[in-house]
C-alpha cells in the first residue's frame, strides 16, 4: 500500500514554519530569519519513503494585507489549504493562540486531517505547553496536537508518523529524485534575499525584491547576474552602502551559501535598481513569480 499527498504548512509569521519544513525535508529550501514575512512564496519540499511520498508546501505567514504583494502572499496560504490532503498548522509557545482567530475557526471546519504543532517547546515551561495543547484541543477537537521543537529537531518523528498515517492511498506525484518544485534561479534569488533580511533593518528588507537576470551553467561554475529592486533612491543608497560595502557584504555571503547549496563555484554580480511600484503592480508581481 503506497501513500502520497500534499501537506500544507500554515501559521502566523515567526512561528517556525520554514524551520520545520527544512528539518522535515532535510534540505534548506526555505530561508529562515527572525524577521516576519521572511517567506513570500509557496515552496514545495518533497520527501520519499519506501511506501510514501510527502509533498510539503511551506507558505507565507498569515497576515492582514496592506498592499498587493501581501494579498498574493495570503492567497498562497489559502491555495495551500485548498490543495492539502493534510493541513499542518504551526503555532508556538510565544504567540497568543487566538491571533488571527478566523484561521483557527477555519481549521475546525476543514474536512481534511489537521495536525497542530506547538513549536518552540524548548524555550517554554512544561505547564504552559500543556495549557496550550489543551486550548488547541478544545478549539479544534478533530485535530492531532503535537508539541515539538523544529530548531532542536525534537518530536519530528511523531509529526512524520502522524502525517503518514493520515495520507491517502495514492501513487507518487513526483519522481523519487525530485526534492522541490523550484528551479536553481529561484534558490539563488532567495539566498540573496535572506542576506538582505539579515543585514538590513527597518523597512529595507520589505522594500526589496531580487530577480535573477542571468544564470549560466558552466562545467566549472555558475555565472549569476542578479538585480535587487528597491522602491526609493534613498533605499538604493542604503543597500549599496558606503563605497559599496553593504552590497559587497551581501554578495559575498550569498555567493558562499550558493556554492554550498549548488555544490559548484559561483561568480555572482549584483546591481541595485529603483522600481517604486513593484509591490503594487500586477505586472511586476507576475514577473517576480507571485500568484494572482
């Protein structure tokens, strides 16, 4: 009996969805930082076992949209719920459990199996964890509630076993040597965006978008040309930094991570351009790969 299905990973920002998916897949597919809205796209990670295939779908954090980009990000969450054979809702021991209560109510009405992961138990007291688990069990009676620590890889075996138990009988959706639906260009852009999130403060990371203009695969190395789009000239100056120091730091860190991810030498060039409307323009958002 072979099982296969789609597992939609949803939850509020900063609860550890991407850390959890990376740990479950065994590859760093989603970028991870302490900043909210780190994940912008829906990213699939595929795990193959002897008698199962799990297609995880990491999604942006649930939020109330302020501009068109955020509307598309929330759309990716709803699409993942609609496609899911199993919904994996990630919360943690830090946030208030009733944050975005409309999605808690939605969980209780879903027909597919729901697994609620109470993450970050390594930084909480046992009594609080037990109280949170009881709260979730009351709010979503049909769900399976599992305490875990994605960072410490604690209780991931229980999550995996519960997912497999709830998968439908079906053939594999993807070839067994496939581990994601995204191409190398996508991961190159995400690695650069991660370095922007890590190196700049305030609004800068949220005003930046990365596009890979050229990606040449040679026998010895990849030659990659990237553009960082910002919304104002002042932001361009901040990203570039004094005598180009800021951009050089981002480029060096990104190149090192790319070489580790691609297992090949990388020559990386990055430029910064101003595009005031990229977060609101339907045409621009489509160009950058966001969903309608």
